[in-house]
C-alpha cells in the first residue's frame, strides 16, 4: 500500500492521548530503527513501513501515522490494539473505522458528520480489508 493511515483518540469531542509506553509495548516487536517521533517497523523480510508519532506532551501521544502500511497481520493487529486503548479512530483517504461504538460517539461532531457511520471492526484483518477495499 502506498499511502498512509492515521490513528487519533478522542474524549468528549476533543483530542485525547495515550502514553508512549503503550505505543512502545504494542509496536516493540517490529521496531528496527527509532528516532524520537519516527520509527521504522519491519514484519518479515519484505514488509517495511514507518510509524510517525505526534506528541502533546513528551510522554503522551496524540496521534500516529503509518506511512506505506504493509499487509503484515501484526501491523494491523497493533493498530487495533492502540485503537482499543482509548476511543480511537483509524482513517485513510476513502475510509475510517473504530474498534468500538463508543469511540464513534467520542469523535468531534464535525468529524462524525464528515465520516458518517463508521464500521466497528473486531480484528486487525478487518482493518486491513477495509483499507484495501476503499
């Protein structure tokens, strides 16, 4: 895939954060190179992508971007896991998903209106399929 997916968390219509320790735990098995806000992820011999972190505070991640997401199931399972940490939404050009119905309710109103009814997905494979079919 030659584009990006974004993950953000919300609480009462406002951006929320998750601790960097959560992101480190979830993605640690695939990190091969790491700068402060850009991590290279590798899954197997050929599946390579980058994770870009945006911070609100030094230890609090407000959003992340996966550039050139690969097809590797562990990547999509990790995305699902960070979505579930708080009321997260994963979006890309042409689509968006959440991991719970409550997450949809926490989005800002203008974002809910723009994205419409979001699918609640239960697996990383479901997210990968949604991205591939949009």
